[in-house]
C-alpha cells in the first residue's frame, strides 16, 4: 500500500470546516493507504499559548478524531512531540533550505504581517512540515489548496537532499498532493474561511440546539432581501454546506427552491440542519463513548507514537549514515 501522512493542529475539538476539509477524507483514506495521522503540537507553539491549554486541546483533538471515525486498527494516530525525530530531521532540512524560499511562503508573509516580533519558528514552519511528511517517506499527502505551496517546498527539500547525499537516488520520495474532495469551507459569516479565531464555526460535537442557533442567522445570498426574491445558490454559503451534508437529490431541490423563491432562507436552513444532524449525531455518540474511557485514548496515542517512532528511527538511521553523522 502507498503511504500517506497528514497532520492537524491541536485547536481543541474539531469544527465542521476541519471535518469536511480534511478529517472526513482521512476516514475514507485509511481504508486505502498505509496512513499516518498526527496532532502537530510542535506547530502549535509558534504562537503564544498556555501549557495546560495545549495539553487539553491536544487531548480534545485526539478524541474528536476518533469520534469522527479514525480507527487505530486501520491507521497510525499519534502526537508529534512524542516522536522526537520530527524536530531532528527538521534541523537537518534547515541546513538545506534557502532563506528566500521560506520568506516567499504566502502563509508566512500573512502571519508575519500581524506580529510585532516574528519568531524564527514561524519562518521555519514549512521546514518542520516537510520533516513531518518525509520522516515517514510518505508518497501522498491529503491537503487543501492552501497547503500546496508548502507541499511544493517539501518536494524541493526532498530533491535537494537526495541530490546531495543519496548516491543511489530516490531515498526520499517527492510527495504528491491528494486534494480533498471538499475544498475551502467558508464560515457562517460568509466572509472568511471557517476558523475558531474568527468565531464563525460550528463545532463537530455541538448539540443540535446550539447548531440551529448558529445556522438561523448565518449569512446567505445577500441579494435575497425578501422571501419572494429569487436567489443564486452558488453564491450562498448555506447551499455549499448542503453540498457537503445533504444527499444529491436534496441539493438539487434546494437549488430549485432557492432560484425560484419557492421557499425562504429559514426553510433552506431547516433542511440543512436536518441533514447535518443525520451525519453528526453518530459522531457525538462515539465521542461520548471515547470520553468515557480516557485511558483508552492515552493507549491509542501511545501505541501510535511507538509505531511512528519505529518508522522514524529507520529513516533517521539511513539519513545519518548517508550524511556521515554518528
């Protein structure tokens, strides 16, 4: 089986943007590939945080991933900081990566523009990301479109290292992107990508009443001022959520009802809420089961880290040998 790697920051429990944009796809991919999925807590410390909060968020994220359907019998689920080879390989890659390449990264420029003092870790973030992937010699990486630039840097780093140190050639594969079926998920404000920091999310484990309270005022087609105004489904964020949660027949019906003013936006949102509940209710039920046995979560992460360390150790033995390191 081909090997894949993907990671997610420990932001606490998942929101539906994380779920639709990444994790739902992971659940499917674990049946097709040798899969490594990682809670990337080293990436999370590039910005200020409280240690107790980070621990809690890491645990909550692992719980959410298991509730969403990741199966430790089918994939390797672990926490990044439990495998020290990640940062070891990142330092090695830092010695090969041109400064200009890092400074040109779009996400670095965006995040750095908001900081008075820019930590070096923010600049080197994509180098650690390359180490995450290449440590397991992953051939495929499930990503969203916003991560393609970082993935291309991972491919370049693999090429540079292979060219300098791998006489036989091809030790590190050049990982290819596996674009997620659901692309960019907009927040309920309809203005920006779904993000907890912007307060425009729906939590994967929220109770149905709370989800409805968020859906009801959510932004729709701005041109639908009155109920009798026909709308344009493709510009409405609620319609795109229907495409993610509702069956195709319902999506088609929604498009017709919207474009002909057959129903109002509240009617559309009620149908969406029902579709979401059908998918999210079983996830909430699994989360209750997982949370009732925290020792099992610890065991899963420990077993996952043990397997990941074994693979990572093999990689680093080869890397050090080829580089003349002891």
